[in-house]
């Protein structure tokens, strides 16, 4: 047993390059897992700066000085943040508050329509089953009400956190972009000189992740806009809020679309019941998802993130369980990084085994 373990260790960890890569991955994961809540503004700033750096590089390739490129990109970013803060967030909060206020009447409507099902379809559903569903909904609404109350009591603390983020994050984003070379040079002094394997992994993952995030960003905006226009035309209540979550659902492959399908069905059922309007809303949602899956996503993400669907679902469940909402959003980029590490790891192993 010990001999088998020793052979495995020598096979996989005798190469200093792989040991360096393994240590860096462990340190990075440990920092995020144990210090994520404390350093959240720093991590968010790094992610935003990483995404904006591609635009800065594009302007630099047109022979624009880096400071000027950073200033232009940062100004566009701040304008977007102001629009989101002053227009989108208040509008979304307004619809959320309206939804919370209408929850009791909506629940009563659902109960009334569910109690009609045993009469209309006695061979499919019984009154006992309907009562069980209603009890489940009552329990869920009660739990949701308690959570909303706890959030309202902690609103002052949440407001302080929001102010800190709105001031601190843009400040750090600007200097991360402006002094990128200085910061990377400072950090490079603490790393070993020879890091060929780590650099090759980073280059492959960087291209894949950047293209994926860019494509998903455009996909989110397009699906959000199409959904909002379609739901508004149908007269669906809370169309902005529902379309926003339909757009965000594209970030969580397979699971997000399925969950939003149930949410969409529930919202349409509460408003219209079993009617032609309900059927129209569900058909429109299905058409949007079909167009997204068969036209928009392949067009925007062609050749990006070549992962098996099972691997994507496992990544969503794993990273979502570890890091909650952020883990769900970054599950596919993290899975892409993991895939790049595995490919480079075994490619290095094959290179060493082929040497005489």
C-alpha cells in the first residue's frame, strides 16, 4: 500500500513545475474560501478590472497610451454604474416591493385555482394532493416573509456595505487597471523564476474565460431585452423583474433555465390561470429558450468552453455549494480553469514519460 502511494506521489509530484502549480491553486482557493467575506471588495475589484483590461488592451493596440485607454474605459464603466444605481436598481427594488405586498393576494389566488383542479380533472389530481401543495406553499411563504423581515431589519447595515462597495470598488478598479504592470511586477518577486507550466495554464484558461464571459455578457443582455419586450407585450406583471432573472439564468447552464421555467409558469398561472394567455406566455418563453440554445449561444460562444454537459452541471452544483451565488455565476469559468489544469498536468506527465 505504501509502495503504491509512493509510486503515485513520485509520478505526479516529482516535477517541480506541477508542485508549484498545485501550491498556487491551493493558496488561491484557500484565500477565496476562508477570506472571501473579508476581502470581497478586493476580489470583486480584481474581477471587474480583469474584464475591463481586455477593452484597455484593445485601445492600446490602436497605439493609445495606457493611461488614456484606462481613463476612457473607466469612464464608460462609471457611467454604466451610475445608470444601474440610479435607474435599474430603484426600478427593480420597486417591483420587488410590489411583489412582496401582493404575495398574500397572489397566494389566495393560487389556492383558489388549485382547489378547482380536482373538480376539473378528478382523474389526474385529488383534493388531498391539492391540500398538500397548498400547505407547502403556505410554509414557503411564511419562511420567505421571515427572511424579508430579517433583511429589512438589517437594511441599515446593508446600506453601509453598499456605500463602501460603491466607493471602494471603483477606486480599486481604477488603480488595478492603471498600475497593472507595477502590481504584477511586485507580486512576481514572491514567485519562483521558472513557472512555464503555470503560465501555459493561465494563457489557455485566460483566452477561454475571457471569451466565455464576453459571450455570456452579450447573451444575457440580448435575452433580457427580448424577454422584457415579449413579456411587456403580453401584459405580464413584474415583466422587468422576471425578464432580468431570465437573462441572468443563462449564466447558470441548464439549471437556471429549468428553475426560471417554473418561476415563469407560476407567475403566468397566478395572473391568468389556465387560459390562452398562460399558454401564450409559456410558448413565448419556450421560443426564447430555443432561439438562445440553438442560435444565440452557439453564435456568441462558438468554440468556447468545450466542456461536457455533465461536467458543467457538476461544476454548478459543486461551486454553488462552496461559494453560494458567486459560485453559481463563476461555475463555468472555474470549471474551465480546472479543465486547463488537468490537461496541462497530464500533458506534462506524458512529456516526462516520453523522455529517454
